[in-house]
């Protein structure tokens, strides 16, 4: 099975020119690898191994690093697209989506961790903030303000400023706007700029530029 997570990683000059230069990244879910293709030469450059059952990926704006979530091994794989070296970073239970800020400095990953008090019958929605410059996790916060005993966080997208992310939760059918600057400090509730009702199963998010 090849997961439908395909991304064209362009360098800044190629992106401005609108050319097909860059790297095409394809997540191979069953193989636990990412196929990297040279878009101009149309050749496979490599298949770096990641974690178990990888599902989604993002790249930084320079096309230097790729970030892959692996629900099967509960971790994040960071791929150097020049050397194909891979760093695996442990995460919470079954990461479901991720986003990267436009400047490439912060990656935010969604996951739903089992609630111990419920005997594993309920899940708490969490998001982990990863500092891409330092190569380390800043903190993991809980989605406490969505008004439910169980959560299923399913979509996340950074806004154009990189100061906030939108998160959707499929259990509560809500969308939350999270202030990343405050979220780096704590999850007291002050980081929530807004919590809004959507409709059933708000799975994916995109944001227009205007």
C-alpha cells in the first residue's frame, strides 16, 4: 500500500519560478519508507526508512527537511533530504496529523492518548510542539477546552503568520485556534484564541491567503 501523502519539496528559487524542479516525496505506508524522487530528472534518489505505518508528511520551506508521522510506532521521523539521515522522535499515541509553520521553525503534531482514568475507553486530545531549529520537543499540551470527556483530534494547519494553528476534533465537531506563543509556555487555557462549532467529522483544514 502506498499512502496518498505526496509532496513536492521545492527550494526557494524553484518555487518562485514555478518550475518542476525539487523533490517529490511519497509515503509508503506498508514498507515504512519514504520514496524521494528528483522531479526534474525523474529518477528515484532513495527510500529512507522511517517508523511503522507512516501516514502524512510535511517539508520545510527550503526543501531541506521532511517530517513524517508514524501511527504504528507513535513517533515522528525527521528526514534530512540531502543525506537521507533520519531522526526518530517519540510522540504520544497514534499521531494523526501535523503542520509546519511557514518559516519552518515549528512543527505541531496531533495525537489522541488513552485516558488512564477511563480504563482506556476514552481518549484525550493532545498536540506536541516540536522545535525544528533545536531538534527537540518543546512540550505536549492537552485540548482541555473542547467540552468532552473524549477527543479525536483529526486536522491541524498553521496560519500564515506561524503564530497560531487551527485544530479540528472529530469527536466534538469543533475547531480551535491555538496561540503557539502561549502554548509553548503552558496549556492553562489562555492559549485558546477561539473554539467554534463545525459540522460532523471535520477531518481536514486548509487556509486561504486572503
